[in-house]
C-alpha cells in the first residue's frame, strides 16, 4: 500500500493502515515519501510477541506539576527565580521564556511585563522590545538546536487559539525539515525529543557564549 499524497486521502489510508496491520516501526521506517518497494509483511509479526518499553524519564517534569495556572505569565514576570519559571532573559519592558507546554521542542515566548490582551494596548517601547526578543530567540534556537526555520506569531482572543487571553505573548516555534510524522495524524499525539530542563540549560549556555562573543567585538 502506498501512503497518501494528500490530506483528502488520509482517512482512507488510516483504514488501510489498520487492515494491513502495519507496525509503527515499519511505517516510520518508510515515512513520506515511500522509500520501500515491498510493503508486505507476515501476519504473524503483528501484534508483537513481546512488550516494548519507551524510556522517557524527562516526562516526570510534567507529572510533578500542578494543574496549569493560567496566570503563569504574570507569575513569571514577577518571579525572582528565573530558572524555576524557565525565563531565559529579561529586558526593561518584556522578557523571553520557554513554553512549559510546547508545540515543539524549543518553543519560546516573548512576553510583556504588563498584562494586556490587545496589541493596541502596548506602548512603542514594549513593541520594540518584544520583537527584539523574537530576533534574540531565533539566534538562540539556531545556536542551541540547529533550528532551520520558525513559526512566529500571536493568538489574540480565545477563538484564535489563545490559551491566556488577557496576557498576549509572541510564539517562537523552531522547525526542521522533516519534523512532521505520522503521530499527530494517526494517534493525535505530538512527540517531543528533549526535556525542558536540559533544553533550558542549553539555551542559557548558548546565550552566555553569544554575550561573550559580543563583548569581544
């Protein structure tokens, strides 16, 4: 069976996927576009005889957290412990932090200190600092994660997908060629390849090195 070439074919493909009893390993090995010439497998290979284990100790960072606090941006703005709130750097009117519930590994947010929900409520200095932080975030992510591209933007209002409607923030989401796979389409799950704390340390290290290079100029 050949994987779908368009979104419209995906539902039919999922049906065939189940009927043909592919294993996820074989599917991921083929990926898009189809690189295998023989998609036939023996029926006795599915289901597997032994239970496999996926080792993901970094997920304890999520299990140990309390339910999501919608005031977390304001708390991070006022906090003195930047590491505990995943704050990477601060400016006079805005700051840069990691998203604790990221769309992708390295998802950062530029946030004004003032709690406002509309762009029109920002002052000129706040606008300038927010976008300067976006530029800084791109440089950090390129240095720490080898990011190849970015999705950058804001969600204003609940209907537009804003999780915190009264405290706007700019999303900086790093991207890589081939960073999408079958997981969101088939099982409704995104895979994150690195824990928050380890990545925070990488970003802070990259920021220190960038500051040293700037001082040497």
